[in-house]
């Protein structure tokens, strides 16, 4: 599948402490050419902030089939309706869809880790609204923060499972020479170096896979007959098969 992560012209004001868009080695000027075949597009990290840009892409880029959005912001009812309409248009014209996921990295430290994002309860409310107006959705546990107790993730599963049965899970990229590393002594956790092949210049970043925590979270998800995914492509394929596949 051909996937693109787009940069926005708007700088995200949300201030998440782990945001890779603030890494020294993050450069992404991806623009999509009119003729380029795109299966899945990721228009920046936060959806409502960039909704007008997303609509612009859709008008100009006739080949895009699936738009994968994630958010930690409040989204107004009006904008939810716009996203629903866009979803229906893509489904009718291109046999694709929009997925609007809600991201959670913790429950009790939101105001510290994600200081200008929606609160925990606002995100639960948003997920409930997305589910009630029937926009394809999922819960994103990315990044899993190694200093958050696994019980906190269990609580998030309990609070979200009535609105989504799909969970995307992944570890944490971080910069060794960063305040976030200093504050949480991230270097104490098992770390590997990963090549970032979704960026054109393919930087190498430190990555904490949190395998033990992730395995426990996946077991909990499976206990409730929900589905856990390591990759957004597999999750998207599942949505397609469940909702739109013949
Ligand atoms: S929502 Fe947070 S992680 Fe996403 S771009 Fe904004 S600051 Fe970065």
C-alpha cells in the first residue's frame, strides 16, 4: 500500500511532551502530486486543526482512497458532521473511507504530558459521539509510555470498549538529548534504534518497544473479545472488511 504522512502548514499547539514533530531530525515536507496513487493518507497528527487542509487535499487529490485521522482534541459537532459527509463522499466516489481515531497515552497525567489537548473525559465523550454518528473509529494507544502503570491502560480499555472494538498499539520514539528523556529517565528502559522509513531521509530514532506492557494490554483486549493491532494498515483493512467489504 502506498502511504503518505503529510505535514501541515499549521504548527500544532497541543504541546505533547513526546511529539516527534518537534524532534531535531523531523523534516517532512511531503506534498502529493496530482498523479500520484495514494492508498492511505495521514494528514498530520491532529484532525480538527487541519480539517480545512484535509478538505483541500480531497478536492485536489482524486486518487486518495483512505484518510486516517487521529485526534486528542475536542471536535465540534459541526466538524464531526463535515467529517461524516466527507466519509460518505469518499465511500461513494472512491470506495474508500475516513477513519477518525481518538488517541490515549495515559489517564491520570494528561494535563502534564499533553497539556493543551482535550482532557481524558472529553476524549471519552468524543469517542462516544464518533461512534454514535457512525464514523469508522478506533482507539490509539500510541505511544505507550513506559512509566505509566499498565493498570491505567486497563482502565482506558474499560472506559472505551463500548465505543470501539479496535485498538492500535505501539511504543515510544524519543530523543536521547531531550527534556522528556531527562524528566522520565527514559534511557533506563530497554531501547532499540529504529530506522524511520516513513520519512524521506530515514533518520534513526531511539525507540522503547515496551513489549511486556504491550503484551499485557493485548491480553486484556483479547479477554474482552476486542481486537489489537500493531499496524494501522491491518486495522484499516479490518474496518474495510467489517463495514464495506463484500
Ligand atoms: S497532537 Fe501532540 S503529538 Fe500530535 S502533532 Fe500535536 S503536539 Fe504533536
